[in-house]
C-alpha cells in the first residue's frame, strides 16, 4: 500500500474516487491546506505528495521522512523547493496540459468580465441600482476589434488564440523566441505591451520572469488579465494604475501572496474581477489530473520512468 497525501480540498466526487483507490493499493489521506494538525499527523507516513498550491518548502520536506515523490497537480513548480527535493533524492513531476482547457476558457471569461465591467454592474444591481453609472456605461466594450497580447505561448494561449480570432479580436504574442505555426503574430514584448488593448499573462514564475511585465509600459486604458502567477507583475504598481484609471480594469486569479490578505486594497476596487486561484479548477481537470497522478504512483512503485518528470 502506497500512502499518498492529497493536500487540498476534495469535492465529493473526487473524494469518492480517492477513497476507491485503496482497492488499487493506494491509500489517500485528504488534508485541507488550513488543517495544520492533520498535516503534521499525516506527513510522517507520506510516501507521495499530491501537491496543489500550499508551498512545499524545505521544512515541509524534512517532516516527511518517507517522501519519494512530489506530484504537482498542475504545471507551475514555483511553490516547491526543488533544491530541497533534490538533496533528499525526492522525485518531482507535474502535469502539463491537464488544466489547459479550463484555464483558456477562464481567461476568456475574465477578459469578457472586464470588458463588461461585470463586478461593478453586479455590485450596483445587488445594492438596488438597475441602471449602471455613467462612468461604468462609458467603459463597456466588446472583444471584437481589440488587440489581445498574450505574454507566453504555451498550451493555454495556443488554445485561446484561435478562439479570440473567431470572436473578431487580433491575438498577438510574445515568447523568448517565435514559435513555428503559432496561432498568433509574434511581437517584441515592449511593442505588445504598448499596443495591446488586453494583456493576458501565461508564463511560469521563475527568477527570469519575476516582475517581467511592466505595468507602466502598457497602453493607457488597457486591461490586464492574469491567470498565471502574481509575481509576474509589480502588484503595487498595478494597484496604483488601477486606482488612477490608467489601467481600465484587471481580471486577477493569482496574487503576489496567496491567500490574498483580507484587507488587501485590490479587494475594494470596482474595476477588478477577482477569484482565488481557481482558473484551473473544473471537474474535468480533476479527472485528468487524477489519471496522471495514479499512473505516476504506479510507475514509482514499479521503478518505471515517471510521466512529466521534472526532478
């Protein structure tokens, strides 16, 4: 029996699937990220960590003496201390592609919500105002005819660009090198930021990409959408730009520090649509992720190469 720690909340359907894995020799303990006592009780026996968002630092790894594999449910590895894992000989793997469709659809949703000022309109309606204010009405817009700058050209923007084209937008992208047959036109990053009506971020957070996107370089009145990592932008500079109206709106699923503080000023802005890092989270994503996670537990036990091994 392989002991697995799933360090996230499990909705009912997933919880039932996890419990059923005992018949396959996989014992899964589900521990919510805020349950410190359950985590400490579970770590000593944990052989495989199914990691979602809660950081896995050197202290975490040290408290799991039997740990052999950290399996990221998703793609980004910035929440894992890879050096500490290497020092212990712990394998690390991720799951490219399992959440791409969900994130692409959510990114489109966020763009549309910003263009239609959904947060401000809904808030006013819930407070009894049937007609939006003049400022809100003046800011309502359509995706068609706008340039959408995709910062990065991985699986998510590759899926998203043709959808944007079909809706009448002009997708362009930047990556360190142009990609053959990419479904959008490549631009240098400064030009993309200066000419795009919407800038959407799709990069991992690494020392090279931290703070890469300069809010001050974006065109006045543009929209920022970030479903990648909060550290790609200077959050303080973004806050100033949103308050002044230089940046018209933002759709943010990720933040510099997570969970976002309950008194964070971003939470009070009417031109920001906010969600708690769940662009990836759908039942379909969970099903695809579970398939990869179970397969890698099987491969680990059999001494076979892991799928999407990173360390």
